[in-house]
C-alpha cells in the first residue's frame, strides 16, 4: 500500500528541463531520467498528469524579436509542447507505463483531444496523462495550463520541476551569491514580491483554488518521489 502524501498530482516540466545542458532540443538521457522518476511514483499508485513546456524548441519571445505576430508565435509554442509530450510518452511506454497524450488543439492522428472526464478516467485507471498544446489559446503560458488542469482534475498538488534551481529565491542565485532560498511562501507573497515562480495568471488561479505548489530541482534523481512522499524539498507555495 502506498504511503504517498498526494494521490493525484500535476507534474509541470519546463521545455528547458528536457534539453539539459544542451539548451536546445531533447536530451535522451534527461528525458529517460524524467520518465524513470515518473515511473517511480506511478508504481506507488499515484495518479500522474504532466504538463510540458516547449521552450527547448520554440519560445514566443523569439517570435516577438523576429517581429512575428504574437498569436502565431504562441501557436508555434503550443506545437512545440506536443513534440515534447510525444517524446515523453514514448520514453514512459518504453518503461512499461501506459500513457495518453491529450491536446488542447485537436490533432486526432497524433493524440486524443483534451476532454476532462476522459482525462480523469485515464488517471483512475492509473495511466499517466500528458496535457499538450497549452490551454489551446495564445497569451497563456504552460504554467497557467498546469494551474488550470490541476483545478479541473482536482489534483492535490502541482510539482514544478526545475533544471537550473532547487527552489524559490529572493534573487537569481546564479547571479547573486547572497540570494536567500524560501522554504515556504504564500501565493500573495509571490504576487506582491514579483517572484519568478510562475506567471501572475497561474499564481492567481492556484491561489483562488487553494492548490499547493512545490518547486524543486529535477536534476537530482528521486526528487519527484521525495516530493510525492511529503519530504521537505525545494519551496512550498500555498494559497492560504
């Protein structure tokens, strides 16, 4: 019987986390490591949903710098998340974990369309569900997607896995050696202090729905399991 603290989780992965030190594309060793960590918690009977970013392939900011229309750039970013989701699905299924990709933009030859009730049913059957293509709308980040999907499927927590930092700091620890790491925060603190945890839309959505968030490093093997088991790692952000 599982002693996990959380029964249903949303794992938020940045696209950059899949690139590792390469900075671009998908690093095979990294995505295999992530898949192995997801398998660890899936085998504890934890229901796992995943939201993946697309920054390792395309960022809307790049489009803006090119003078591209924001909506077009954002849709390209959504397609990048689909590529990452399919890659993660393949890695998980190679490990014997049944996985479904659901997309907010309909592309039936590639993946299922997002249907909330169907997603919940997959989770109840202990399938990993990967939510791709963001919310299906421009101007919304994959952070907001994670918050929205967590609210919709009534997840117990959002696990935000980072590849370059082990929690939330009051300054960028890579640039400021005096940066202080927070163990616990409220969403109001995040919004008031302008901390770069997730964008303000996502933070407000999590706060309004009282969804806790754990920010931790993905680079240390086993951290996802530690978070699910309730060990104190990274930074915990709560609504109240």
